[in-house]
């Protein structure tokens, strides 16, 4: 599989809803053809389309996004890219009404303390915070732990970006 260069992408959309992902990407082939590829995880199948105009391709990609969707420029995607992966997360402060400043000291799962800005999650079962390393060691994400509350941090944004890229690569594999 050849990764489509960002400069050739017309539009991309990754829509995540209840563990099902719908991905569509439209791009220019080297020979000038306008192609669209889509992948829908619940069916495990995809589609490939050809378009006569860029507007037609863009409209096909935009079909899966909400009416008020904001398509934004992203360093790894087209200038016309939409994804809602991060928007599915609820803010820790919103859920629990707890506000911590970045330099507040908090208790970690292993009993030690660290600055709040180093934490990526909160364990509602143990009532302690987790760093990125502890999250990976305890495999909270692999276990799909329902007691893990994600704290907004750079870690989750980078993880979302990797998920978006993975879903786009999957959509490009469909023939």
C-alpha cells in the first residue's frame, strides 16, 4: 500500500460513534483522477469511488459528518479534515467538578506524588491519579476499564491523532 501524500488529499473525515468508525478520504491520483475511499468498521468493508469534480468528492466525504461539522487543517491530514474522536471524551473537571492547577501535587496509584500536569487519567476505583507510564503498565485502555477517567492532556491528543491516521490508512487499503 502506498500512503497518499497530504498535498494530494482533497478531504478526509473520520467519524467515531459508539465503537464504530466511518472513514472517508478523497484525493488526487498521480494521473489526475479524483478518487474516494471509505471504510466502515462495523461491516468490515469499504468502498472506492471515482469523481468528476473536486466538489463532488468533497460532498461525498462531507456526507458522513454532522451538518455543523468544522473541517480543520491538520498537519497529517488535508486542509479539509474532520474528526470527532477527541470530542467523544468528557472533561474530568466537567464530570467530577474537581479543579486542579498544573503545579498542584496529587497522589498516584503507586502511592507516590507528582504534579497534576504530569497526569493523564484518574482511577475512580482507586481514587488516585495515573501517569502515562502507569496507564500503560496497568493496561487500563486494553482492559477498557470503565473506572478510568481521562484528564485532558497532550497524551490524549497525540493518541487521537494516531487513531485518526490509523483509520485513514485502513480506508486507503480498501480497493
